[in-house]
C-alpha cells in the first residue's frame, strides 16, 4: 500500500511538472521527423498480463523504428533529438501514465516484449513477473551503462537475447527477492546519478552492487562470461548489497536449492506445491512461499488457498503477499474455504484463466510427458455429474501412461478433523480403471503418504494409485488418529511443500520442510498401465517394498 501511494503521488506530481517539457519534446519530435509523437509498445506486466507502455518516439519512422524491438549504441534509426531524449530518460516520462494506471511502478524489473517472455523466460526468471514492472531497476541500470555497446552487428536482437537478457533478469531477480521501500529509494538515486553521468559524457560506470548475487542465478558458462576479474571488487559489491538488504529487513539467502542431491534427470519437469495455505494471522505461508522461491517448475495448490473465506480480500491481503508472487506459474484447485465466498468468486477472480474455464472448477494440462488433472471436490463428483462426464472424455482423449490428479478433499486420510471422504469414490474408480498413478489432496492440515491402493483401499502394487495428503501450505495443524490401512508415513506440525519430479516413465517425490524443521520424506515410483480387470475389493494384497526414505517422527 505504501509503495502504491508513493507511485500515485509522485507520478501525478511528476506529470504536472513535466507537462511543459513534454510539450516542447513533442514539438521537437514533429520537427525532427514527421510522424506520431508517442511510441506504444506491448509489454508483459504483473502476473503475465500484457499492457501498452508509452514512450516518446525517438526513431525515424521511415527506417522502421516503430517495429524495432532492440536498440544498439549509435543505432542509425535514432534521430539526433532522440539520442538526447533517450540519454536524459525524457522519452520515458509518458510512462508516468502507466504508473497512475497501476500497470507500472517507479522501481521494478523493466518490462519485456511478451514474445521474449513466452519464448525465453525460464520458470525462475518468470518470478520477475510477480511484481509491477518499473521505470527503473537493477537490470535496466546495467543495460543503460554497460550493454548497448555489445548490441552491434547484423542481429542485435539475437545478441540481446544471448548476452544481455539473462543477466538483466538475474539482476532483477535480486531486486524482487530483496525489495523494500529503502531499496527503491536507493535505485532511484542511482538512476538519477547515471542520467547525470551520461549527460556529462561519462562512459565508465561501476558494476551494480547486485552483480555478485545475481551471478548465482546464471548458468555456469554464463557466470564465467560476466564474472569480474577482481575478487576484491566482487566482495565489495556483495557487501554493499548485503548491507542494503539487511537494512531493509528483507534479506534472504541466495539461490541455493532446497533440493540438493536429488538424483535423476535435472531437466525433467517439477510439480511443487501444497494446500491449506494462507492466513493473515501467521507467517507459515510466507515460509513455504520462500521454499517456492528456490524451486523451479509448476506450482500446484490443493485448495483452501486463502483463509478464512477465500474472498477477494483474503486473496489480496493474505495469499498475494506470499504464494501470490508465484501466481504466474501456479495451477490451482479450490477447497471448501474458497467456496465460503459465493461461487468461489475470490478464487476464480484471482487466478483467472490459470484455474481453467471460468467458474467450472476443473481442467487438465500436459507437463512434459505427463497428463495433469485438476478437479473440484467441492462440487458434484457423482457418476452422472458434469465433472465426471468431462473426466471420462478427458481420460479417453489423453491416454498417457503417466497421469496425476489433484483436488482438495482426500478419499483416504488418518486425520481426525475431517478424515477420508467417500465423495470422490466414483472419481477414484475412473482414475484406477484408466491407470492413473498419483493423487494429491489437502483438507487435512498435515502430511501423509499412502501405498498404491485401489478405490476400495486394498493394497495394489501393480496398478494402485499412490495418494499424498499435503495440507502443509501454512495454515493451522491438525492431529492424526488411528493410522488407516496402507498409510506409510504421517507428519503434523511441519509446514512445507511436496515436490515431484516427473520422469518419462516414473516419478520422484520429496517433502521439503520450512527452515528450522528437519522432517523429510522422499522416494520414487514407476508409471503403470491400466488394470485388465475392475478394481479389486477383497482382501488386502501383500505389502510391497517401497523405495522411500524419511527422517523425523510422526508428530512434532
């Protein structure tokens, strides 16, 4: 709220003060090169939503300036007045309108062309979309002072994508993870200093203080290209950033992964998340969101995302400040608390298209070689329901050997607050008959893993579905009662996320606890074919050997 108020007040005052200057610049542009005064560019904004960004035109229309995406030093398309407007940043003043409209902020990652985002951003780099883009930021400062010279040659766009974009995004990631009002003021001061330096002819600028930390977000080969030759200089830069972040009260660790030593294909897709997440009364949701900061891949939720009622206010006040920074890579499902607001209006309004067709509650998508089913346990799951009819058709249209489904209320649970529910029995029967491998639920606020089993709860090592209950996103803790058949491990009192690596013919799982907790659970399994016969309902099958490891006790 404080940052937005600062943006609105300063943008309004700035437009009033800059109006005479903008009028003079507009006349100069028309005299320098007849054509439009403004350049309108499509850019990717907060949450991956495109918007139109405004600038004063600085390029010759007849040389294709309006269609250009990358500008090099001494670019012949930039007319003489345009060079001054760019050096002084006067050409950026129309973006104060974008700030007033809530599309931009004074400080933030510089917005990019939507095509660049869709084609070239990694899951980690998409984290820069979790805040409003800015007029100034560490990435744009580095580009202004160090990079335009390297964009010559026949294909400046290719040079930008290969040489500049990864480092800009790494610097902006440092900002996103350490942002504060004091940090914003420091960046504004640095920006003004750079503008003054460029106008007085200065060409030699030091590396930004974020550089040492930003290198941790780059691939090893790219780090070698940008690493400063002076170790002392890098240490000074790191010390400066650490002091700044500590002063802001938001200092966090660097990009060290909480998944060290995870065997298998590191390029395989990762699905990571939990359910029962965000309440404004505690900090556990922030702690689990911090885990997501360091884990790439697609984020899932298993419902009850924003407490207490899943209202628009609950989402904006409680969810958006923690897990909300990963909204651009989240595929959610709703829970019963989301429906405590009529029609789950807060849920559908917040997630939009990421939650599937508007108001329906269920959808599917492919992730690597896996098919992923997102279902809604808070509406009818009966045999004649529209949801089950859709599920039947979707399974027939996607005969993948590896399939995972997630929804809120579990079929099986050892919890005492809600326990298992028969409402998904028909869905389980359909999933079992189709050879589905995994089901992930929430609702009970703890972690539980079951052995592969049939819809009736009989152990089935060959064709059974493995169920995880991961209601560990940050809400209150629930107790366990008597362990249910086939329950292999249980843990309450440990917030965390469940990470799944989706391999071509199997999967690996790891429960990742928040800082200060030592419980873990990990293992692997194989995808399987559909059974030849209907789900058995007789005596339990022999207990299989499970490839799993864990630490910690059943309760905190």
